[in-house]
């Protein structure tokens, strides 16, 4: 097992801290095993036009598959939180994303170029503070424009 | 003066209600004069990749110009609020938008077709509950794909 910083040893108590740890461990570092600590047994992508899994409800294995496949072209990706709002147990987070286009995407072979994107996500939780789903918008057109420019 | 429903006669007291009235009167109905009741003297588009005014700070006249120009190709547009979260005086709202493509856009002459889009916006307020700016993501690629399909 790889070493983890102290912050990863225990689940934080507030939902904002939980979500910050989730984004760092799961989506920035890609720690598949850590999904068990954050994701409910059923996770629904309520709305997410840029995600191939949009509209689906995933079990833990499905979520891990989505995580691995989503990160494969962008292994060094980072989400930087801009703002986090909590209301009625739901959290809205706005973020900037950056990554190296290190692996192939459909129609876009790896270029090694840096790409950036912005987005906003609403996360829902269950009574055990596990994530049950999201509603997300990303500026996917911005990414395509950068990839097209790199392809020329 | 056109007749207004009772809800428009006074500014609601809660920020969520203010924002709902703002979206209805300003962006759904396009009532330019009503901007004075909702918009601060300086309004900043902090982040908005799909908006030609992104990054700019507008005065009231500038905001009205943006409103008129944004609505011109889509005069019957409607924003339907999906969720509203308030935290620390800021509001996050997720929405679905639909409109008839009734006016010309750059590269996309009017088609008369229905188009839809989803988005998420964070709105900031001043101490007088006037809007001072926003941070927004829209699925602009979804709109381009619909317009391209209509163009063929």
C-alpha cells in the first residue's frame, strides 16, 4: 500500500471537508481503493452532458471503472476548487481543471499538451455522508477547441 | 407601461426569491427596465466561457445591452431552475434553458428550431441584495451540436 498523508487517514467530519478530500484522493490522485470510503453503494449521474456515464446509476465497481477510464488520458489531472456552497446537505462546487493530454481520446491521439477546463458540480450525500450522485456541467467545448488546435 | 403580475410589484425578501424573480423578469421576459431593481452599479462576469462579455465589469447600461443582445436570437427563451443553494450570501443555481432559434447567430442563420442547454451559475450580492456578478458554466457545445444538426 502506498503511503498517505495524515489527512487521508480519517474521513473529515464536515461535508465540505469530505468533498475536498474526495476530489483530492479520488479525482486528483486516482486512488481507486479510496472510493469505498466516499461513494455510496448506488451512485447516480443525474445530469452530466460531458460524461459517457451520464444518466446511469453505478455500483462501486462501476464507479471505479469510470474513474480509471476517465483519468487514463489525463493521468496528472488536477481539480482546483474555486468555491464550495452547502445548503440542505447538498454541496455545489465550482472548479478549474488542468491536465496533460497524455493518452489517446476518441478522435484525438495523445499530444502531450496541457489542457484546461472549468465546471460546476452539485453533489448529493446520504445519511452516512457517502456520495450518492451528482449534477454537473463542464465547458467541454473549451477542451475540444484546445485539442483541435493541438491537432493542426 | 405593461401590466405586471403581483409578484413583480415588490422585490422579494429572501435572496433565493430575489434570484428567482430576477431570472423570470430579466432573462425569461427580457424586461430591460427591471434591471435597475436587481443589478448593482457594477456587475462583473468573473468566469463565463460561453459569454462574449466574460471577464468584463458592466454598468447598468452595459448590462442592459448584454441582455438585449443575448436574447435577440432567442426571444422566447426560458430558464427553468433545477436547484438553488445559498451559502454565505452567495447562491448557486442549476438550470435548464430552452428557446426557439428565431434570430441569426454568427455562422448560424435563424432556423426556427427548438434548442436546449443546461448550466450552473453562482451569483454574488451586495449588502442591498443587488447582484454584483456571476461565475457560470454552460454546456455551449450541446447548443452548437444542435445548431449544426439543424444547419445540414
